[in-house]
């Protein structure tokens, strides 16, 4: 535990480190088109810049506790920041796509370590009674990072060039290294002679890596119509099954799954997975909707997300304080799911005339909902663990959030594609050569193009093109509305599940000494 100036310098440093890691999960998304053109690569191949980072992230996160113990937490943390910073520089200097993908993978290896290790350092910096406050502060990074990424990425791409989305990490990374080297207490690497669980590392890397590729690339390659998706799905299922069996059997596992004996951690991890599903899906769908349908730029879209994000960041520490004072975390979670459900339902009623004034209100609700979910779930996940198990519990919980996001984006993307096919079929069934409104619309459009100087033949072709564009726009408008409605139902269904965990007896705040049967009280 730390006090005074040193305590807050460490706190600010680890929060900033978590924020830059999470910013890089979304900052690239708005730059894919630009990268594709500059690197002379297809959009599908350029998407591996996103996929490689996500794969490295999810592989390394559950191993952070093991690696920190073997290397020493301070050394591992500083080394990860250095790897992340150097890889960021090399990403910006890349001359071709696959060079960029390789450096991006290494950036993900360094970045994945920052998330869970930052949380563990933060919890050790604060006394147990202030652990809920520490969770609120850590949640700043979880909330701000993914939301501010598109804003920063859009601004950089519009005003500079795509390499700068990586170069901006360099000064922040160097400052974090200096502060950590000076203020973090030295930690000794484990010298207990425990063997390294190489089989566990291999099974985890192969299983999680294969699963992540399936989730990231499945929709692009028509899922199981692609042979490699089928093969990787089998590999993922087999390796992850063997991994769980082996980790529960081996004496010194790379990932200590035994911490999941804590019912509080297990239930929190499940809820965190659902949180990740909804949180990342909403951040994925809304920018697509606002840019493709409403016509906003990436930067304008990011600016709309900013007020809700800033509000969530502002209230997160206060939520931690409320939990310290005994406010039931379940009530926060219920409120968070309710606000997120309202956000999605509100947006599901949008139309082509919707604008920023229609979105600010629901986006503020989304920010508040995210804060009310992330803060209590982050605190609850490790509230009953012994100090030595907190890093592993935090790592597993963070992995579940990232995996939830991967599942969410993959499934919601597939759902949008299927609904687009369905909605298009319905729409074109009403647009026929014998349909009088269609004939009138084409006649007026043709006359308009003729008045602008086109020949009659050219005008008729332009009118048909305009009709097709209108159908496509309406098709995707309906599909995005369907996606928001699906996310509304997902969040609404979670509310009664959380209500069922509430007991009459008041639960102690996270970090307080647990009474008997604390698991039943907390969940």
C-alpha cells in the first residue's frame, strides 16, 4: 500500500497505461480504408491489423499473473510498456501490410499485459477497505479507452496520416516507463523452482488464438463455408477443453482456474462477459449506423460519443465511494443494464431524419449505464480473493470482458448481415415494374436528371441507380434498428437475473472482511 503523492502518481500512471492499451483496440477501426489504399492491400486483408492485436490481447491477458510472478511485477510491467511503445513506433514505420500486422501482434502482446497488471497494481496500492474506489478509478480506463479511440483516430486521419495513430503512443509510453521505474517498488521474480507449464501455454495460445480468428474473420468468410474456419473451430474446441482439464490437474498451472471456486468471481465473470458483449457491440454498431446511414464522419461520430464517456468517467470514482459506504452493487448493476437497455431501445426507433440532437440523450444514458456496470463488476470479481489470487482473478475477469466483446461484434455483425438480406427481400417485393408509386418515383427522378443535363437514357439509368441506393440505405437502416433491438432485449433479460441474486441481508462492500456464506450474500 502507498500513501500521499506516490500513491496518486502510481494511480495516474497505471490508469493512463490501461487507457492507451484500450484506445488501441478501436483507434485503428476508422483508419482501415486509408491504410488499405496506402499499403495497396484489400480491405479484407487490412482487417488483420485489427485481428492480430485482438488475438495477442486475449492470449496474453490470462497469463499476466503467471508472467508477472516469474519475471517480477515491476519488471514485467515496465517491459510490457516498452514492448507496446516500441511496437507502436514500428507499426507506424511499416512499409507493407504484413509487416504492420506482425508489429501489431507484438503491440497486442505488450498491451494485453497492461490491462490486468494495471488493475493488480492499483489494488495493491490501495488498502482493502478502499478497493471499491480503486475499481472505480480503474474503470476510467475501461470506459474511456474504447470510446475515445474512434475520436482520436478520426481526428488524426483527417488532419495528419495513419502512422500517427501509432506514433501518439510513444511519448505516453516513455513517460509511463519513467514514472513506473521511479515510483513502483521493486519486485522480486519467483525463485521457487516451479516448472513452467509449457503445455498449458501452448494449449491456451492455440485455443484462444484459433477462437479469436474464427470470431474476427467468420462473417467475412461466410463462417463454416470456409474450410479454415471449420478447422480452427475444431482446434479451438479441442485445445480449450484440454486446457481446462490440464490446468485443473497440473500442480503449477499457467492460469490458476481454481480461483473460479469463488462463486462471486464466477458469477461476476459471466456478467462481465455479457457486459463486454453489449458494450463492444454498441460501440461497433453505432459508428456504422451514424456513418453509413446518417452520413457523419468518424470524427463527428466520436464527438457524439464523447459527452457520455466523459460523464461515465466523472461518476466512476463516486460509484466506488458509494460501494464503500455499503450501497448494494446489485442495484448498480440492475440500473446499468436498465439504462443500457433504454439506450438501445431509443436508438432502435431512429430514422433517416435522426441527427445529433436525437443521439446525445441516449448516448449519455449509455455512458452512465456502462459505468454502473463496469465499476461494481470489477470490484465484485476480486472482492473475496486472497491478495495472492487478485492478479489471476483480475486477469480472468478482463479476459471475459474482451472475449465478450469479440463474441458480441462477431454475432452482431452476422445478425446485421442476415437481417439485411431479409429486409432487402421484403423491400424489393414492393418495388416492381407494375407498382404505381415506384413508376411515379422513377418518372420524377428521370425528369430531374434530364433537367440537370443528362440524356433520357442516362437519366433513366441514373434514376434506377438512385432507387437502388435508396433501397440499400433503407435496408441497412432497418437492419441496424434490428441490431439495437436485439441488444435491448439482451440487456433487459439480464435485469431479472441480477434481481434473483439479491438477498434480504445487506451485503458488505467489496474489500470488507467476508462473513460466513459471503458468496450467497454477494451473488
